[in-house]
């Protein structure tokens, strides 16, 4: 399998949108009391945490510290950003996730024109024209994630699904502190993926001459190591594209963003 790894801006989950970075941003990352409410902003933008386009909250979910998955209690889609609210009723770590199902598209040439249909490898033969050439089927999936901890953080909501591109959070998100090292691991369909190129950015870049974005890379075993130098809120972006031997696709494209906070040392 040939592995080609790219850094790209995530494609939005709504039709007709241009390429922006998709993120979910909770109002708090660490809370000290049960029954607190959390508010989450959803947007896509070219500048970190500067809301530009509201994203549908239909695929937004919250995983509780016991592993139970819930829809948000209330949500609203706006033009610049969308918002959702939910009550956190137990101690532990919650995962906030905006993710739709994997999508399959088959690209092909017909009469000199590049075309596509919504079909996987098993479905495409019934839909392709007889003169189709250069046929290629791609599986595509995007995720935007963040984690919120109430009182004592735990690990249940950090569990991997072993589907698509994911991060194994060896350093718990609640333990990320400025000037201290962070160690995470990229996996694809449950297996470590090497040489993932990552862009790390932090809030406030509209007030800096230098945006301060940092380019990182995972090692041969998928491990990513970095040290946030400044306290504040960050977003990590990563995307992989690689050839596949899967029965449903010739190529896989997987993207994720992770929003997190580096606390004061």
C-alpha cells in the first residue's frame, strides 16, 4: 500500500461550501461542578476560531464519561457560526464530535470530461456509462473533535472506534499544559499511520503579524510529539490520502481536527 499524506483544509459537511477549516469549540475545557452546561460553537473559517460559516449541527454528538452517546439538548444553525448546548450530569471526560458517515464517490472520464457519481466499488458498475475510463473510487470522511472534563478526567470517551483517521490521546486532553510535552498517536482503521503531516494553530492569529502556525509530523509509528509554548486554545488539523485495497474503495481520504486547550503552567 502506497502511503501519501497531505495537509489540507477540511472540506465542509454542507453542499456548496468552499474549503475552510472545520472546528468545534466548547465554551469550557475543564469544569469543577456537575450539572454544568456546556455551549459549543461550530464553524468553518480560514482564520483560527474566527467564525465564518455556520455548520449544520445535525451530525453533532456528545459522548458521556460512561460511553453513552447523546444528541445535544438544543442547537441552532447560524450564518457565521452554529451553537449547541448540553448539560454535563456526571464527573469524567466527555467527547464532542462532529462527524458524518463515510462517503463514497467514483470519479471517471467520459467523452473527455471528468465526472463523478455517488457510488462505491460494488455499486459503481451498475451506474457507470459503457465508455467510462480512468475509474477511481474514493472513501471520504471528516471529523471535528474536542474533549471536556468535569472534576476527575477518565478514559472511556477517549476510546477509538478503529474506523478512519483517529488520535490515540496518550496525554489526556485535560493534562495539556503550556511548556510541557504532549504525546499522541495517529491510527487509521485501528493501525498506526506514519508520517502524518499536521498543522497546529492557536487562537488570536488575527492580532499577530505572524500567524504562528506550526507544521509537525508523526514518526514511523504514528506518534506525534510537540510542546505548546503558549497557554490558550489550539486546533490541530491533519488529513491522509492513501491507496486502498478495501473492497469498497480504491483510495481513502480521511481528515480530522482536534480543538484543545493548553493550560497555564
